[in-house]
């Protein structure tokens, strides 16, 4: 069918529906019997956590449009009410799958391996005594029951809060009370058990068994656990904000009172109690999520940590360590890349830590989007400032769900003497760059680190990313200029070694794809090979469709959202899309263009999403050294070979699991063996 005859719904998968397809693939990993049992439990927790974020951001955005009675088609050809209905229906089916899998497979499987999630009635006498002491000494003193009446309004409960709603009667009068489950202690409590067993109970189960202790003189006629998810989008008029940091802080304070976008109740909840909670939350009855089982399965993260064992988890491995005596001398020898998590992230940490104490280092400049709680890199930056280095740090305080943590880093870095930039109005700085200025042999040399992923030691152990180290003067000049653009009023130019958004990144990709179209016309060898997290920008997709119609072969590895529909005759028959969901989160962005068999390879912090290309400062940079180019091409080709954790997107908008019984190839396991 010619493209002109296709409307938007024929050409694109809606991004929200595509995201739900991605999270369904996560859920499929929890159902995969070949995955170790505790890893399957972890996938359940990841799925549940992902759904929380989806409701806080995407469903919240849809509800805002509906509340405003917005009634226009989006770029995918959908009206808000259509998207909301389809999203709600799909999410409901996924929650049913989640709990069926949890109750029918995971819990029995855990029990068979002596890992139990207990209810009060299951406990032996020693465990009951333990719970009595735990409740009396720990839970009871910190829990505050809240009466709901004319003088006591429904309490302000932060997003993701668990609480009990309780109906009470006394002297024929009915009362409502709420007991929030405390956040100050872990939800999962380990019980005394036999040496070879792990037994746990949730604190909400303990509270449920002791509800009468909080309401002496009243009869409890109904009780149910419930959970709220609130709209978590920040509404800051950045252009007119005199202080972006303070504006973000003020918006964060509003989150506990934001609109409820998901209300989860127990299926056993009495109808009058359901109505009371629903009315208090300002929620519609037909949108309530009713659960039979434990609400909020993210507690499984902690269960996996505490019950971890080699037989029930992925085999341990140690990331390969690069050998060097001095990180600066190693970078001067030649450019190199690190492939995390298969190679250790330590050289990245060493670069900043060494710079912080090296007497020849004059300055450190760096961007931080997300950092770990106990970040060695941030500690090194603070030490560098105290050692009289000129330290400039861009901390992106608008990094979603890390706003409070990043604001905390801002305060600490400023107190240490660093010059801190909070961000740019209307823009997020998502690029991952570090620049070290060092005095050497009567000259100043600059060392550059660029990455596809964050400066986060924790995620570097579970995300696949590529880090690039160089002392190339052209790179150094470009990155110095990038920092001037970020920190001051310098206007960007087209640099020698880097291309940036929102200025010319999309156009540069278009130029590269257009060249492949020309090569296809002349030599029949047009080829684009790309790996990314998400593909959502419709202009980019239209360019890929154009290339496909011209015969250019396009291989795409897209872990998450993919709005493009491959394999459609006359539109995308030359495009193949695969998604890998496995042990590690595929996070690296690699782009290869055949260039008439003189292939060119690029790394980037950017996905092919509108936000990356239009509303963020991102960097794309080409790798020129032959050995490194070949290494990156090998990463693409071996990832593409995967036939164990890979799924292919079909023209019918579904994903088909590629699961070979012969010539088995697991890309992530291959890279573990290759580097270790």
C-alpha cells in the first residue's frame, strides 16, 4: 500500500501502547522457566515498579488532557479518550497476568526452595512471639491512626503510600479511620526460621493482625489495604522562573497533594469502605484496580536481596578490570572504550578521583544526570574543590524522580566549593561528559570522557553502556566549547568531533540516512544498523520509512518504546526491529552507517525520541580508530545474533520471542565470557 494511503494509525504504534508492550516483555521474563527463580521474582518487581512510573507520568498526562477536555488527535492519530481507554484495558490485563504469575508460579516455586512469604495464620509459636515483640517495640510506637471526620480531613498521603482504611462502629455510629503503613522501616520482615529456610512477612500483615490495638472501645466492621499513585509531573514555568532550583523544590513539595491517578484496593474490600476511600481520593469507581494478593510487589526487590543464593540467581561474574598504573598515561597512549557492565566502571571513577588529588590538574568539568546514593565520583568532585581545583558541575535537577536527590547533590557540591549549574530553562542536559584540564610539560592537555550512560556506579553494574576515553585535541576543543554553551551565553557551532541536539542532531542523522539512500541507488549497499532504548520521533521514523522504500536495509535493536511498524509492504519491508530484555538493561546507543562499505560508527547519549532531539542537550560522536570501530560493530552484530532473550517486532504490532533450540546464542552471556 502506498504511504500516501496510510493514516497515522497505520504508520505508527502509539507510544504509550508500545511502552506497555515493552513492560509485557519484562513480565514474560518473569514467566521464563529458564531464568533463575529469584531473577524471575526480580523481573516481577521491575514490572511493578515500571507500572508505577507509567501511571505517575503517562497516565497522569492523559488525565490532564481529559480534565482539560482536550479533544484533538495526537501525532499518532489518537484522541486522548481513545488512548486512555486502550491503556487502561491493556494495563488491567497486564495486572491480571502479573498476579496469576505471582500466585500460581512464583510463590509455589519459592516455597519449594524454602523461601516463604507468610501470613500471620501460618506462623509457629516462636514466630508469633517474635511478631508480638516486634509489633509492641517497633511498629506500635511509630504508627499513628487518623480519624476522618469534620475536624480531621482525609490525610495527605504521598504517592506510592500503602495505608489501611478502617470502618468502625460505636453506639450505632459509623466512623472512618486511616492507618498509613510506616515508610521508616523496611516493609519486608525476616522471621526466625530453620537454618535452610527464608521466611518473611510484610509489616502490613502484622498491622492488619493488630488493628484492634489502635481502636479500643470500637468495633471494626471493615478494613482494607489500599495504595495511591499520584501525578508526579512537575509544572514549572522555567522561562520565567528567577531561580530554577527553588522553583523545582516548590513543585516537589506539591507532589503529595497532586491528583490521584491510580487507586489500588483489595478485592475483599467491603463496598461501603471502597466508596469511602474512592470519594476521599477523588477517584472513579470503574478505574479502581482491585487486587487479590499482596498489593505492591516491589517488595520482591528486598526479598531477592535477602534470600539471594547462587543456585537461584544468575551466576556471579567479576567485570574485567583494565590494567594501568596511571589513568592519564593510559589515555595518552591511545583512545579506548569500556563496555559496561562486562568491563569494570572503575577507570571512569579513577579518572575523576585521580584528578581530584593530582597536583597538575587545574580543572574538572562534568555533567551529572543520575548518580548513585554513595557516589565515589561526587565525593571526588567535592575533594577536588577542597584541593583548590576549578570544579564545574552541571547537575540536571529536572532528572525525573531524581529531582530531590540531585538537589541534595547540588547543596553538597556548592558547600564543598564547586561551581554548580542547575540546568537550562526549557531544556534538560542529558549528555554524559567529563573534561579534565591538566598541566603537562609546559603545555595544557585536556582529557575527555564521553558515555552513552550515566555517571552512576550502581547502574554501571546492570546497564549495558559504552564509555569513551580520549586526549584528542579536536575532541578536547569541542567539549570545552560545549561546556561554554551550557554554562554561559556562547552560541553553538557545528563542531569537528561532536554533533549536538537540539541544534543539528536530527539533521545530521537525516544526512547520514540520505547518503545511505544514495549509496543504495548507486551500489545497492545502503545499510543502517542502530541500537537504542527507544524509537519514537515520527520525523525520524518517516525518514527510515523513506530509506526502506528505496531499498536500504535497516536493522534496529530497540529495547523499549518502538513506534515504528516494520515489515509493512510499500512502507517498511526492509526494516527489522528486535528487542532484548535480559539479565542486563540494554542502555547503550550505537549507530552504524555502511557508507559504501567504508562504515562509520557513532556513540550517543540520545535515543531517537523527540525529547532527545528537540528538548535536551545530547551529544553524538564518531569513533575513528579502526580497532574501536570494529569492536563496536561486533557489539551490534553479536547483540543481533541473540536467539535466547530477543524478540522481533512483527507487522501485526506484536513481539515474537526468538527462542532457538540449536545454535543457541545469548548475547549477554557471550559478552560476559568474552571480557572475563
